[in-house]
């Protein structure tokens, strides 16, 4: 904004103190050539806060910007997003990034940060933007409740219906660069798998940047995975997280609170924000504790300290309070919870967890099955009967695919107290199982095991195999309301992202090495001591795995056109 110097300016600075430490400050200059508006909002707890800032350029267009201010106290920025942050003493400088530096007249952008403080946490009294200073004094604080944005219309029964999904430009760029242009326009979920991911890691987009991009695309919904519980994924080392079993306070205040603060920004009120809540957490408390064949000491710890339950309840409380946010709890898959010993107890656990939330079962919009997994959507040539249940593949399960399991589990959840309007999601990102090995008709064998193995489209060695499965393909494309009770087929696991490394790889992401990702491993009790079916040379979970991506394209069912 240095195109013309400022000779005279009238500056108005107002501050409104809202409940729970929420502060709004507006700074405006009268001269259009150099005028700007800055909003500053804070969601505060005992010794820290998340701040969100909005910049509106009321003057000449700029190709880049630098925002500066001085803190009034001892506030210290720890993480920032949608800008490059630096701090010297009380003085903070934020420089624009490549994607948000250009601001036309009347255009806006937003940024934010996490910070610590002690004592008071007064709002800055002035900002400068590209060298133009805005000064003023705070107005009279007026306590009000914490705001909850309310978009036009009511909370939708199905947030996917009739809408356009957000396409993650970072995933789309990877897909296009690796020969996947035909699918790069599909909406996929963004995984917030550590605290740093909220703001963006190593130049990657953070939560606010993704939400801003969704608005720019004209999307009606955007999907995020809430995934950082204490002691995360106690039964699979490849997806362990950064927080220890007792780090519930850190999960609540350094992870969930900042996410909720960003999602509650009124600028996103017309965007349906869909959250998949903590994959692989609650199901582990049913199947991998208390002496079960798959029990681990880590899962027993999380069952005893209750931090999975408390963490999920806290996430439901904070996120459900935002009216345009939708919560879907992870419910494993048919080869995890489909047995009688797991099916009913899992539904009861989920109901008890939801009933313990502030809004009870109303805080849950639905459930998702097959998250980041490979279970077939439908097995067209197999029916589960008293004759087929004893087969080695079915192993007395009552379900053999995700469509039948999702429908039955939804009915059980409603029976246990959930609202009749809950919907199910099925992750179809990697369960197509097409290609030359896909059966085209039922086997004619009279041996039950041979019949099942020759008839099944799911070609894994065992239905418990889950890591970078050889022979897998893309499944049904994201589709709203494909069947009764099913809100959508979704791609929650972005195709091309690894499930875990084939060998041990040192990292700073809290991710361990799980032998289920090692193609040479002979298996364990959770997969019937079968081969893992994993691809070799895989990188860390969440990292791009080109060989896997090409396999998914080749074996897609329906085929990629």
C-alpha cells in the first residue's frame, strides 16, 4: 500500500471483549488509497490462546503484504499459519505467502497463530500493513457469550446432498504429476494428524488455508480427519501419534481448541465442514483390550485411563457447538466389528460415549466405515449363510462387505439410542479390487474354502490386512446418497498416500514401524498369522507412494475413464 503516501488519516479502533477471552479489534483508515481493515479474534485458555486475523484491502491492489504489530504483554507466538511469522521481543512481523499475497481492492485474506502468555492478554493497539500505521485505543469491553456462527437454513440431514466437495489442491497436484489427471478433481479429506498440521507443516497448507481454498472453489462442503488422540492407534505402530497416553490436556487445548476456533470463524458459516472423528480409536477399545486375541498393553492403558473416550467427547462438544460442522465417528469395518462378539459391544460403547457428550447423541451426525481400509464395497458372488460362515475367509463373521455391514450397524446404533436420521459414510478410496484378478462370476467349486476364495473380489490374503495392499484399486467415486441410510461414498484416505513404511524410517512425526507393513512378515493374531499383503518400498504413513498410486489407477473398479 505504498503507492501513495498518507497525509492525513482518521483511525478508529474498537475492541469488543467476548466470553472465554474472545477479542475483536477493527482498524480502519479513511483514505481509500491506503485504507485497510484488520480484525483480531482470540480464543483463550489459562496460559495460551489462538488468534485469528482478517485483513481487508480497501486501497490500491497489492502483490504482497507485510503485517506488523506489538504485543501489549509477554505474548509469544509458537505457531502461525497463512503467513511467515517472526517475532523479536514484543514485535511481530508476518509476511504473505505465494498463494495469498495478492490482494485486489476490497479483497480479504486471513491468517492466525497459537501463542502463550501469562498475566493479561490485551489486544494489540495498532497494526501496520506494508508500512502504513493504524493507531487507536480500545473501546469499552462488553462481555457476551462465545459466538457460534449460524449459516442460512437449518443443519442439513445429509451435508453431502446436492453439494460440491472441496478438492485439496495439494493432493490434486500430486495426483496430476503422477499420471492421475483423470481423478485429480475428486474431493478428498484433509488429515489433521498432528498439532503442527493445523497451521501447515513445511510449507503445506493449514486448516484455515484449506477452508479459504474451499470458499474460493465455491465448494459446499470440505472434509477433515480429526486424528491426534493421546496414545493414538494403540494397536498399529505405523499410525502412532505425537501425544502420549496421558496428554489429554494437550489434545484438548493445543489441538481441538485451535481447530474449533478456526472452524467457528463466521466467514465459513455457509460452508459445511465435515469431520471424521479419530479413526481406529474407539474400535480398539472393543477388540484389542482385556485379553482378546489382538490385545496390546497400549490399548489396555487407553481403556483404563479413559482418554480415548474423554478425547472423543471433548471433540464432539467443541465441534458440534458450531452449527455448520458435522461429526462422523469412525466405526471400523466389517472385518473388525462384524462378529457377534464385537458388533453389539461396539454399538453400545459408541452410544455411551455420545450420551456422555454435552449434546448427547445429537452431537453425532453419523458414522464412517472402512476408513483408510480395503474391504470391498460389495461382494457380488458371495452371500453369508450358515454354509459359508465357517469358511476360512468369512470365519463366522455375519458380513462379508461394507455395504451390508454399514446398513446393519446403522440399525443397531439407532436401536441403542442414536437419532434415526444418522447417516453412514463408506470410504471407497481403495476398495475397488478391479484389474485382471477380479472374479467375473461365482466359483463352481463344491469345497467351501475354494468357492469363497475363487468368488471374492477382495483379493487380500486375510481380511485383517490393512497396510498398502498389493492388488488394490480405486473404488466407487465420491457420491452423495448412493443408498438408503448411506450419506455418501467418500475418499477419506487420499489415494496415493502410504499407510506406513515397509521398513523402519526415523522421523519427527511420531510414526513407528509396524510389521504389518512389511511384505516379508508372517502376520499375527489380528490377521490369523497370514501374509501381510503389503507392498514393498513404502514410505511413512501419509507420504506419497507412487507405486501404490499407479496400482490404484490400474486396478480401479469402476475403471478410470
